[in-house]
């Protein structure tokens, strides 16, 4: 078989089986590529890396500030200043990184990206619902994260609420 006939067979196969509309990335530049949804384990490792980043940010910013202001770092109830400050940093990190970059540092390292299945852009409402309320619900109902392993578009409970998912960006 010559290179030209092999090339024609590949072209014919791609033309006969184009990616379906629901398997396309909403970004107009990348619409011709099929989507690779990120599964449970890839998202899990990215999230663990994000927790290390958030913990480090907290230790670098909050601990020195609280020591300078003589605020207790040893209280560990829900309304302790350290708990509130840690929660604010946690949610700000996820909301701002997802809104402005469509990915957190953990997702960047693993080549993952959050997309809205209906449009090109993640709105503030979508990001806030996904990262703040949706993450809280998914964390309290652990099955919310486990859904990623079983659903066809690899969506967690927080993704289902906002019609988003996480995809691989590497080609």
C-alpha cells in the first residue's frame, strides 16, 4: 500500500466518522478535535496538588499575619479565625483560578481544563455555583465526586449542577 492510498483511507475514515457535536470543545478554534474527558483519578491527583498549593498559601500568608496580630492559630472550631481565613483562601483560589484561567495550578500540571458544555466562556455565576456551592455539596455528599468515574462526560455533582466538565488539553 502506498503512502498516498494510506493517506486517502485515513481521510475517508475521518470524513465518515467525524466527532459528534456533543464531543466537541466549545472553543471555536478547537472545535474539530474530539474531547477527552478527564476521569476520576486525573482529577483526584490535580485536586491533591491544589490542596498542597492552598495549604502552602495559607501557611505563607495567614500564619505570619496571625502571629503578628497575636491571633490564635491553635483554635480549630468552625468559627475560629484561622478556619475562616483558610476557607476564604481555599474558595478564592478555586473560584479565581477557574474563572480567569479555566484551570487551577493542579489542573495545569496535569493538562486539564474546565469547560462549560453550553458556551465558550465560564460566567461568574457558573464558576461561583461550581466552585463554591457545588464543591461544598459534593464534599458533604461524597458520592458527588465518585460520579466522575461512572458518567459518560466524567462529571461530578458540582459539574452536573452547572453543565460543566473537565477535559484534557494536551494534544
